[in-house]
C-alpha cells in the first residue's frame, strides 16, 4: 500500500483520521476500467448459490468506504483530537475489525472484486498494511479456487483425448523397449554363429552368422544352378536326367532341414523377440491412429492434439501417408 500522505495545513490535518481520508480517496481511484468491466461481467455470471455470504462481504466493504466518505464530508472544525477516536471507531474501525476477522475465501467474483478495492494500486508498503494484506488473501483464495475448478473442468472435458494420449505414450514406451530387445536378440544371434560355417552340397561352405534364411537361400541357389545344367542330360538320357534331378531335389530337402535344425534353438529366441516387436509395433500404430482419428470438440483439444503430435518422439512418424490421411479425415467432420 502506498505511503500515507500527510497534510501540512494544520495540526489537526496531520492526524490519523486525515490519513484515513487520504487512503479512502486513493482507494476510490484504484479500480480501473478493466476491473470495473470485470465486475459488470461478474454481475451476469455469478449465481445466487452463495448470495448471503457474497452480500455480507460486499456490504462490509461498502460500509467501510461509506464511513470514509462520511468522514471526508465533515467540516474540518468537526475533527478534533477529542472527537477523532470516536469518529474513526464508529465509521471506519468497526468495519476494519470485521474485515480483518474474515479468513474464508471470497465466494464469488463480485466479493473478490470488493475485497480488491481495499488493496491500493500502489503496492509500496503493502505487506505492512494488515487490512490490505487480509483482503488480498481473501480475493486470491477465491481466484485460486476458481483456477483449480477450471483445471478440473478442462481436464474432465478433455479426458477422452488425454486417455488416448496416455495410451499411446504407454504403447510407444513399450515398443521402444521391444526395439531394444529385438536388436539385442539379433546381436546375440550373430555372436553365437560368428565364425561358424555350414558345409553345403558340393563342399561349398557358408557363413552362418548371416542367418538361417540366408544360408538356405545360398544352398537352394547352388542346387538350382546344377538343376539347370542337368537339363542337357535329358536330351541324351532322360532316365539318367530324372535320377539326377531326383537326387538334387532330395539333397536340397535334406540340406534345408539340416540347416533349420542347426539354427533351431537360436532361431526360436530371435523369433520370440521379433513376434513381440511386431505385436507392440501394431499396438503402437493403432494407438497413434486413435489419436489421429479423434475429432476434437474444443479449441483446447485441438491444442492438446497438435502439441502431442508435434512431440519429439513423434517427429517424422506422422508423415506416413496412412497417418496423414487419418489426421485429415479427423478434421473433416
């Protein structure tokens, strides 16, 4: 609160009552156009649920300022050292005591604004003024409670979208773990077969570290090459060709089975990791599509959706044509 202004016209004008009058005049200039507009708006928005409590605080504040106005209207000769204490007690201090005793939050915008009239626009010395501090606390308690209610209301309204976002965060985190597990399984697989060779038909050897499918493909390719060469034998001796061809086919079947058996144990481990990876990848995709498909009902939901889709962990992912189409479709409704 601003420093008190002291008059120098006379001894009587330097008394505490004139300090009160100066404060009252300062209070009258405190509420600017914005605050007055807010009060007018609150007249329309406040319900009657807490009318008695609201009117009580407003009435006390009004009486407080009426007391100052009355003292200000008195002729200067009416205020003397003898009359001052009684006048201040009757018209000002009685209301100050009521206001100082109020600890509960204001229950409406109107009562909060009424309390704020007690708070001088110049905050110098504010902490040292008990009444201003008390009224500021009453008003702030109301606005803080309102903020909490608004936060809960907004959260409730956005709950479906927030639930989808939480679901995707969960599946995305699980998918990242599955990626690491798959990479670890692949590395372990390579380590098991590092330096090992599979001896195929015609004494050809293949590095097993490249995996079962790769070795099987090499063996089949080699046998296919011989199968093509055998075709010239058919023109000379069909029976011999058929025997040779059957031998090649049987040899291929046996080698493919032998390769699968050699890789069986390690292949089972990596297959399990890949199945887990695929399953969580599909879940992550579905949960992201659910967000993209979600049709926002409020601007706040649009903000939440846009903010999440622009997160670093999604950067680049939503440019997949399927994701883009889902996002566009959700904006058409």
